[in-house]
C-alpha cells in the first residue's frame, strides 16, 4: 500500500489505526491494522463517478 493511500486513510477515516512517521513516510503497526482491514469492505476498482448521488431523506 502506498504512502499516499495510508495518508489518505489516516486523514479521512477516524477508525484507521494510529499512524507514525518514519522519515518522510507514514507507517502503521500491522498488528493494529490487520483487524481494521479485515472488517473493512473491499471496494477495489469501484467507480463512484458512475453512481447517482444518494437521495436526500425528507
């Protein structure tokens, strides 16, 4: 997984495990990250631009 993707997940997902900076890279302890990725729904290759926006609830 790229440094950029780890940074994005750390910024956008509050459930993502603690990230530590090592030099210019970000790293996550695998023992903490494994349960996170096991529970996360895989959306690999999913194009969100083709889906209509969710309908607003009244």
